[in-house]
C-alpha cells in the first residue's frame, strides 16, 4: 500500500502515514504474533529507504527531515517493553551484557544532552539503542528459538534475492528515484547518478549498510535449504561485489572461515559442496562486462593500499582522531559525531571506525562496558557445542565474528548494520539457552 501510495503521488501523506502505520502494525505483532514481529523488523529496516526514495521522487520534493525513515526505529523501539518486563530477571537469564551496553549508551545520552544539539543527540540515540533492544528481545525469547531460526532463515533468503536483484537492476539502469535521491544527498562516495556508475546500495541507504546486510545474508545462505538459494546467491553476490565495500568483503571471508571451522566434519562436507555449487553460478557472472572491470579494480586496491585514496583518508582520520577519542574519560556523548548544517539538516562526521566512534562518543567510562558486553556475548556463542550441531547457530556465530572483525573499519555496531550484529548476538544467546534447556531435560 505504501508503494502504491508513493507512486500514486500521495508521498506527502505517506511521510506521516507510513511511520504511524508501521508502529501500529508492530504493536499488534509484538503483542499477538511475536515471531512475525521479529520478521517485520528485518523487512522494515531493509526496505524503508527505498520507499522513502519513491515517495520523494513521485512527490517531486526531497524530504530533508526524512520522516519515513523513522519507521524502523519506531518499530524496534517497542522492544523497550521487553527491557521493562524482563529487567528484574536479567541477572538470572545471562543478559547482563546487554544491560551493560545499554547503560553505557544511556549515560552517553545524558552527556550528549549537556554538550550537543538536541536533534543530533536524539538522532544518534536512535542509531545506538534500538539494536541493543532488539538483541535483548531475541535473547529473552529463547523458548521461541526454533521459530526464530526458521523465520530468520526464510527472511534472509528472500532479502538476499530481492535486495540482490534490485541491486543489480540499480547498477544497470540507475532508476530515476535513486538518481533523484543521490543528487540531493550529494555524497560523491556513492558514485554518479548514471547507469553503471553507481556503487550499489540497493533498497537501503548507503553502500556500507547494504554491504554489511549482504555479508550476513550471504553467510546465512550457506545453511539455508531450497532451490531459491541459487538465484538468491547469483544476484546477491553480484550486488554485494558491486557495492564495492571492501570491509564487508573482508568480513565475509572471516565469517566463512569461522563457519567452516565451527561445524562438525559431516556438516563441513555439506558446506563445501554448497560452496562449490554456488561458486559455479556466481563466479562466471563476475567475469562478464559490465561487472568485471569495476569489481577487479576494487579487489586489486585491497592489495595495493599505498596508492588507494580511501585508505589514505582512513589512515589520516585515525591519526587525527585517535588521541582525541582515547583521551576522554566520559567521552563527548551522543550527538558529538554529527553536525547541523545551515539548512537544519544533520550530517554524520565520518570517523570510519567503530572503535574510534565508541571511545569518542562513550569515553572510557561507557566504552569499556559497551565493548566488554559485546565480547561477553560473543564468548557465550563459543561456549557450548550447539555451534557444531546446529548450522544456523554456527552461521549466527560466523556473522557476529565477521562484524567484530571489521569494527575498526566502520561504525557497524549502530543503525541497520548494528541491528544485524546485535540481533545475531541475541540469537546466539537464544540458541545457547535453548540447547542448555534441552540438555537439562535429558535423563
């Protein structure tokens, strides 16, 4: 309905109706259909940016306030009810790491409220807190783990197919609504508004966000079943490569190695067979024009970083901000990595590092419990044997490792990529609790 409304020229109405409608649907699903609510979260985070671009294009006016983009945050923020309901029991359920991270973010919110513009503080809070709430929500619903496993696999399979297919279409055609948005955003790192000149961001808001989502969905694809895996892998890997996000490529490689070594030998053989079969469909696509040159040039830049302007800019950012980030005990608070432009629109300051962003924003006081909570959840995923017996649990472990491996290359713990990272840390906790409960019932 939102898509039809945008195309029919009702973009102005959709700006308000879509977030409000999404919130009402989410409340209904949260109360009556918890599995559908989890599924709804994955879909709305991945597809809302495309609906916003369609709305802006057919309305003929770029929305500086990006009201439609508030929908995913509203939907996920309902999980604050989960926090209130389960907070008295978190010390017994092993969810203290989530509370540690949330406490750090809330403290940074207070620090930011004292030092930074309120709009940037609220905007940053929406990036940092919902992924933590979603991760906790998944963890405390561990009794639904088999259903969570099934719905997440199905959702990720279809998201790979649809976003991958749209990503290839976006690269080949450069749709008018994407060009319109790119011109207004004015971000030169996203490419040019012309066919075959775009860095693919598909239905999402930026190439790094799309790359991180695809990194996770493509790893998940190895443990999915059904014929749809083949077309999903074909368009998914092609769009993933056309996003030109090297950090996500590196994370995928780390995740694949983690997945291979996590599984027991019989499942490893099945995984190797899957890798070979998918490679037969995917690899030839990367050697044909107009894909091969742009992909091969980007891959070569990974082995020749000295001549790479992106690497030089990233190194300069590190040298410039490392001392500032590590010298603050309380940090600069939420909102400190955003600026307010003269037209009132807020814009993110590129730090290009999750580690820098964490200590710059949270300081040592908040950064240590935040990172410690993250590491405790990761450690928990390696404690039990479920990663060797359950391919989905192994994939969840591989996905979280892949995110942590590239955290120094971007702030992937917040926003859409943060939803995936903290979501799978929560799923890892749910898997751990589920199998501990199953073993406790054995005679």
